């Protein structure tokens, strides 16, 4: 695939993913699978975020050691974990009501700060990670390195704060 084709695909995926996430919050909730234990999905998603974080750390260590194949493996593993997370996230939020944070005012401010930065950067990392990966796939390594200096820390932050958001909100799940 040419870089131009990648760019079109990245734009389409970004609009579709971020659009579906927005719709999940505004549309009425319907349990898509009656026998599914929806209460397990938030923990599964936190686990997937944690695995994404660990995979990205391993990818970073690998590339610092110039182990390109190992780096590629761990980035693709992180991408796989993130993709599974996204499917479960959408399934949960199309089916279940939003959980309200019930902690103290100071903890609520901390939670909202983490949540807000997480949401904003999660929307940003979608095209950024896809673009970074497309540069590697099209062997544009110098561009890949420049963009990865931004995408790697953002993706690490999003995956780490995904776990943190779960830890903070989990006592308030119904």
C-alpha cells in the first residue's frame, strides 16, 4: 500500500473510531448480547490497557537496543491489545449507562483531570499511532522516528491512564 492510501485509511479509521465512541455516549443503551457479563468488561479493558502499556515499554526498550524485529513485534502486540480493547469498550458503552464518580471533591478533580487528558489524548493517538506505523510499513524510517518521539509517549500515557481511570472509577460501578 502506498503512503497516500495509508493516509486515506487513517483518516477513515480515525473518523469511524472516534465517531463510534461519541455515538456510544449519546445513543440509548441496548444490551447487544443478553448472556454477556458486561460487569467484567471494565476489568478486561483495564487489563488490556496494562498489557498495551507493558508491550509499548518492551517495544521502546527493544528499539533502544536496536532490536528492530522485537520492537516491531511488541508494537504490533500493543496494537492488537488496543484493538481488542476498542471492541470491548464500544460493546460496553453501547450497552451500559455511564458510571458516575462518587469520591470526594478533591479526588473527583483529580479523576476528572486524568479522565479528560486521557480522552483527549486517546482521540489524538488514533491517527498518530496509525500514521507512525504506516511510516514504518512504508520504510520511511527517519520520518517514523520523528513521529514516534511523539506517538510513543502519548500512547504510553493513554494506556497507563486507562488503567488509572479504571482504578479510580471501579468502586462506583453498579
